[in-house]
C-alpha cells in the first residue's frame, strides 16, 4: 500500500513539473514570437529620424517615440515614467544632450553664449543621465544610448565642440551599466556639411534618413541579442 502511494505521488509530481516547464517555455515563446516593441526617446533630432526608422523596421518591430520633445535631462527625469508607461519594451533607444548644452537667459529663452548660461552644466548632466540609465535598466529592455550629434559653427545658442564634451561625459556612464552605444556623433561628423542644415543643429531630410539607417541597424542588433 505504501509503495503504491509513493508511486502515485511520484507520478503526480512529475506531471506537475512537466506542466510548469511547459508553461515557462510557452511564455518564453510568446515573448519572442510577438512583434518587438521599441521606444525612441529624444529631442527634435530623433523626431527627424523617427519616421524613416519606423519605415525601415516595418514588419520587424513596432517603433514608438516619446510624446513631444524629450528636451534635456532634467525634463527626462520628470517625464520618464510617463513615457515608459506599462508597455513591456524590448529596446529603448535614447538621447539627451543638445538641450542640456544650450545657452539660455534667466527666462529660459535661447540666447547667444555670451548672454546666458548653459541650461544644464556638464556635471549636472552626468548626474541626471546616470539616474535616467538606472531607471531605464529597471525595464529590462535592451538599452541603446545615441551620442549627441555635432553642433556646427554659427548654431544659435550653442558652441561648437560642446556636443563632444558632453559625449565624453556620457560614455563612461552608459558603458558602466552595459548600455549599447549608437555613436551618431562619429557617424555624422565626417559628412556634416552634406547632411546638416547650415549653421543649424538640425539635419536635412536626407540626413535624417541616413541617421535612421544607423538607428535601425543598432536596434536590429539589440533585438538579435535578446
């Protein structure tokens, strides 16, 4: 009698274990078989490459952009939870920088560098960016940090070279947390005259399309690592 009961319990436990393993495998399959969800967080530069990126990834991923302009890191810290929502993101591609390094007056209006101060100092930028990365890591999404694109000579309210300085500050932070880097600064720099508007941080339509190709390639690389 005792031997029969032991056999019954053994069969029951084996059946239960098999069922649980099957459920786990099924959940994993559902996760990886559904269309990937990608969130792009950024300023007007990302708003320019968002639509062509979305087109390049059609059928491979559902691509979204945060509502409006992500602006600077202070704004990002206050809005990040709202942008993330409760969506289980697979990849998050993000950047802050051009709004952090711009010069503003006491009222927050864009002014020439000799008439104002930088909105977010490079030291505060470092602190804010680290907090943003820590929050993004909690999503368990694959993270991609896009370096800030170059500031050309004559761009209003900004100084050429500051994008490189802020990037130098950002890279050790994101790498410390294992974040993938999409170096749009390095990509844009050697071809800036042909893809960026004169005396302007914004890009031509063709320039945005070329940036989108870099973004799409990095997103596909991150999805392949899932």
